């Protein structure tokens, strides 16, 4: 899987913001999840096209996660992983971190176009709370489409 360094840094900052913060970030089948006791932050993994797909990095093949099996990463390890990739790279593919889950370890890899940096960390013990239970299901919610200029006109009257 690929992680955005920007999103990973936001998760670390958000999770450290509250006194009831969880000390982990969960990597799920659909994205990263963190919570600070007051809010829940979910960001999907970056979408890549064949043109923007970063090259494979030796040692990390980026295998996808199995559904419903969140993988925990400590905040300190997530911050270290986010620091591996160059934040101001010209190539957007270099701002992505490759991640792979192997048994009880998570491996991260990043490149600046030359050297490859890798980091392998143990998963913290414990379970991430069932965040899906607190997110309402909007699949059957009605959707409305309207003209924004008409809405503004009505609001001005």
C-alpha cells in the first residue's frame, strides 16, 4: 500500500492533540484512521495512475491489507516513516511511502529518486476501537442536486 507523507504527518499531529488520544494509528483496508478522543480522522490511501505510480522499492512490495484487519502503528513510528520521504520533491511519486505488513511487523520504504530508506517496526499490542460503529451509514441517504446560483439568489431575498 502507499501512504502520503502529508496525510501521515496530519494523523500524527491530530492524534497528539488531545489528552484522550490513542497512541496508535490504524492502517485499514481503505485508509488511515486516528483519533484524539474528540475527533476521528480518516484519510483514504492516495490514488495513483500508471503514470504516477512510484517504482517498486527493494524489500517492500506493498501488499494490500486484508479487509477488517486494522494494522496498528505507534505515533513515534509513523512520524519516523513520514520523515523518510522528501517533503519537497519535484516528483510526486517520491512523496509517497511504501508500506507492507508482515506478521507482527510493518515495513516502510521511501526514496528520493536515488537512495532507498527502509524502516521496519513492531506492531503495538492491542486493538483499535471499532471506529466503523460511530460513523453513520449514508448509503441510503437521499441526495439533492441544485443550482448554486439559484440557492444564492433565494438566500439573498
